[in-house]
C-alpha cells in the first residue's frame, strides 16, 4: 500500500474499526487509533528504507584503491587532479 493509498483508505478503515469497539471511552479509542496508525506508518517506512538499502549501489567503494578519485567524480563530476586545480 502506498502512502497515498493509505491516506485515502487505510486511515479511515483503522479509525472506523476502532470507533466501533465497545467498552472503551472516546479518549481510549483515540489513543488506540493513534498507536495503530503509528505502527502502520513505522512498518511502511521500514519497508521503504529496506528497499532503498537493497537498491543502493556503492560507486565510491571507500577504502579501496582509487576511492578518492571516485568520490570526487561522483560529488563534483571531475576526473583527475588537474580538474581540481
């Protein structure tokens, strides 16, 4: 579920389900809804972060021979020391 889909549909479903719960005060229902929504958002953010980490490509390869040149090329799109002067 995308963030936009969640905004349009998910929040309403969670909120409506909790509001129909019997035996809880309005304040308790609101706290429960807030906690569940926070859990859903945290899960979605973790999935997004995991996806970004999985797709990340280390172009600089810090610690390997030539990493400084690769860094400056990625950062400033320059090659060799002549371009830096």
